[in-house]
């Protein structure tokens, strides 16, 4: 894109007819406006594609996790808690499990 911003104004001024070369503002606006519009279009498209790809990857990870729920991954014949599908509030529960011993017991007394 940087190359377009450099080459297009130079090419526009070099290839423009003499009657337009005397008015550089008429040439400067389209010669910089076209690369700017293309840059914005490209940026929007890349952002959209990136977001779609991230969404697809997140759904795929969750799908795989759901398919593996309840399988004996370790092969020991016992389905342990780590091998089962966790609930959606698992992260909150683990956070409370870590913070609960730190909280002052006097705060829980009414």
C-alpha cells in the first residue's frame, strides 16, 4: 500500500495532460484518494476475515472439547474429573477456590 501512495501521484503527474498539470490539486486528490480508499477497504476486509477465523477456531476448540467429554483419555478405565466436560463457570470456580483461603474470615461473619 505504501508503494501505491508513492507511485500513483508520481505517475498521475507524469502522465497527465498539460492542461491538468497546471492545476496540481485536481490531480493530487484522486491520486491520493484512490490508494486511501483501497487501504480502508483492505483494512476492513482483513479485520473481518481475522474475526471470522477467530470465531471459527473458538467454535472448533469447543466442538472438540465436547466430543472428548467423557472419554477415557488416560486409558486407565476410569473417567476422572479432568476428562469430563467442565461446566461453563469452571474458571470462576477455580478462581474462588484459590481466593477463598486468602479472604479474611471476619468478613464472612454478619
